[in-house]
């Protein structure tokens, strides 16, 4: 979807990634002077810092295709999860998109306890929106091993469970099994959690 300045969401992801990369490089102590040092000094420790900084940004970008021609149930099935919460239904989480859409998703990590409201504000400040359940399911299907590394949540689709709690879908591993589950919106998120997001 285009923004008012004519840039696509993918363009904005690139800008966000570039800003994050610059910030990571500066945090690692890399300046234009140190860049020259990297060029002229073989095996310089700054080179290793640069590689670490670049990887920390680049590896957080995941390209997915969200296929809205599929039902929610079909999206779940494609993910081949070992466990699926049976309250994740089309009635609770209606799909809004159409067709097949290419999306560049970002796995944001705050590294600390954070509330849902604080996480949403932090994403917004970075020019991001929380991923929807359709985007989460596309992510889980294409990158099934990611949820074994850390739990991932999509705050962009909020449903109400049978008890009346507002809930969001999440992916994680428990007992070596890939799980698709629900979690209360009002809960805080520990530093282990990742937040799937895309450009506004």
C-alpha cells in the first residue's frame, strides 16, 4: 500500500532498516574514521563489530506472502503446527485482506518486560504496525524454525475468547512442539518475546 509520499511499504521497510543499521553501527562505535580503519587495518576488531551490527538488523527482515484467497483454517493447516488452539477461528479473527500480498515483516525485540500498550507505542514510533494474524500465519508457515528460537506474537488482530478475554495469536515452542496459541492482550511480555511487525 502506498503512502502519501508515494513510497511503498517495502520502501519504508528499507528506510527503517537503514536507520536501524546506522544506529547499530554508531552504537558499535563505528564512524567514517573507523570505516577507513577497517579498510586499512587487516583483521581489525571494528570489522567484527560491523558484521555483528549488520547481522543484528538484516536478519530481522522476513519476506512473506499473505494469501487471502485462503481461509483462516487453511492458513493454519499450511503451518503444520503440532498444537493449535481451537479458539482461533474465523469468527473470532476475521480476515480483511484480498488476493496475494508480498510483505516484508520485521521481528522486533525489546529485550525487557513490556506491556502491550508500550510495545504498540514503540512500534508506532519506528513507523511500524503490529502484524495481523494472517501475517503471523504466513510467517509461521514460511519460517517454521523461528518460533523454536523465541516466542512471537502478532498484536494486530485482537479477538475475544470463550471466557471473554481479549486475546492475540502467538507462536512458540514447548516440549519440542511448535504451537499456535492465544495470549491475553492485558498480559505483560517478558524480554524473550518478539513482536512481528510491518511498515505502516
